[in-house]
C-alpha cells in the first residue's frame, strides 16, 4: 500500500514526502511540476519508494485511476494556492476552485478508491482576526474569523472534510498548520507568502544586506520538520477522540528570528543584517505587524506529539541544510 501526497512538490509537501520516505513508505506525489533536483538527490538515499505523477487535482477520475493503480490507502490532499492579497484580488475564483473544489474532488476520489485515512490540511489562517483578540488560540473556544480568501478556503476545507467524512463514512483528521519555516521552502509560483527566514537565507547566499523591521511581531513559528512529524503522527493515530488539531510549536518566537540572521552572518561573511525603523529601508518583511496570540497545542500534545525543535535547534538544523542544499533555497 502507498501514501498519496498531492501538492507534494510544495514546501510542506516536500518535508512530508521526505519524512514518509525516511520511514520506508511508498509515496505517490501528485503535482503540476517536478520534484526539484536537490530534493530528488536528497530523497534518493532514503528507504522508501517515490513515484511522481503529473495531474491537476480537479481531475477526479484521473485521481481515482492513480489511487487504484498505486494501491493508495492514505491521502494527504495538500495541493493548494497559498494566495496573498494581490492574487486574491485578481483571481479569487481560481483560489477557491483549486483549494476547495479541488479538495472535494480529492475526497470523492479517495472515497471511490477506498482510501482508509485522509489528513486534511487546514491552516492557522482560519483564526484570522482572532489572532489579535485572544492570547491563546485553541480548536474549541477560539472563533474562526478568516480574513483572506486563502483562510476562508482553508476553513471551508476543514468543515467540508469533517462533514463529507461523516456522510461518506470516511476516516478524516484535520491539521491546522501554523506559520512554517525551514528546509524546502522556495518560490513555486503558487505560494505568495514566502517567510522571512527564507528571505534571510536567500540574502545570505547572495551576499546581500538584510534589513529587518525595528519591531519584530510575535509568531508561533513551527519548523517544517516538526510539521512533517506532526502530520505523520495524525496519519498514524488510531481512532482519535478529536478530529481537528492545531499543529504548531506553541511557542512565541518573535524576535528570536534575529538569532537566525546572526547565525547566517557567521556562516556567510559577505552577508550583513540590521534593523531599521524606516519602513522604506526594510527588505525582509513580515506578513503581519500586529502582536498576535499563540496557537495552543495542548490537544495534540495530549495524543503524544510534541515538537522536537525549539528555535536554536531549528536554526542549527536549517543552517546545516542550507549549507548542504543551497540549490534548494
């Protein structure tokens, strides 16, 4: 049997595929582009088996055929457009079609093919305005008030996943994924919100000066390898009592990102960084400037999962990855 990861050439997708291969799984990646060469080289020595199929996830019949041919019994339907304001203003219909209707097509295909578990991808974006109204955000008491079209689609995805799972007798678990950084983040053309950790790494490799804002907003960042580990945990859970889980570090990292800039400065002598109160001078921007609450991870922790990487451990691992896989940044 095998695991299908749609959108498996994207940021979270590549981390998930790597973790699945590392534990010996047969993995079927479905995407519109190829797995990048640095990832193929990194994955070649892992124990699992990788198959890559080009297909639009809105092609329900095609997905059914792939699932049956490859013996897919578990699905991560992660194909999505992670849209920013400009794309949402220009093509909101496309974002909704891919993120929501494409997800429903994948659920229908999984139902027809007899897939036994679906781990549905939601996002911290579903909380929206609640980030500024609550110190801690949990899956039960915190209102979902998404602002962007992306966040709206992710909330619709998780509610559809639970409703269709119940109607169709499918085993569905939902992961609300926090603000991710780490290996395999790159500009794919489908992910508008590239994080500041990536921009700092790119500037370090290019020998440019990075200028960060004088005040760094608080984020509950989560390292991409921890996200992959958490997703595998949700995949493997037997008969979970709850079905929606925050998947994040649970820690307010905030200006700890400055330690990442300093580590890069030590690794790349041509790289410089500073902070500035002049918004026009800042070239490493954050998607938010207001103080935000932290995602509560006590529910998933109660099932036995905790993140392995704090900020310092994550930065050490990420720095080693950047040195070894510079072409992937």
